[in-house]
């Protein structure tokens, strides 16, 4: 048995359920009316561009200066505190590579 997707009553549904519009008069104080008008108009005129969105999101998030710098006790190069000296690490890696190939 084939199932019907659209019944003949589906075309009549909007007409059958249409309700007559009843005008309702509500008195609103003028102060609230002014506020309501401003709320209704509080929409942007144009879409915010991608560039402006990125500028707004990234504002005030610039890179900060590094304050914790020390001298490496091994080689004397400047390094960040509590981190390994990149110069010394590079030398150790190079020496390991030469030791493995020899």
C-alpha cells in the first residue's frame, strides 16, 4: 500500500485555521514608547567586516616583553629563566649526531 505524502486536506489547512485579526489598543506611557522605538532601531546598518571583527577581538592582546632573562652558566648566552639554553641544547644535539654517525 503506497503512503500518501500530501493529503487533500493539507491544502485547506491554512484556510481552516486562519483567525480573524482583532485590533487591540494598549495605552503606553510616552517614556516607554520612546524607549521602545530606540530598542526597535538598535540594529546595525551594515554587517561588520572581518577586518573590524579581528581588530576588536585582538585589541589589547599584543605580545608582552619577556622580563625573566638570565645568562647561561655553561656558555654565557642570554636565556629565559627556568628553561634550557637553546645554544647549549643545539651543541649537545650536534655532538650526539656526530657520535652516532662515527
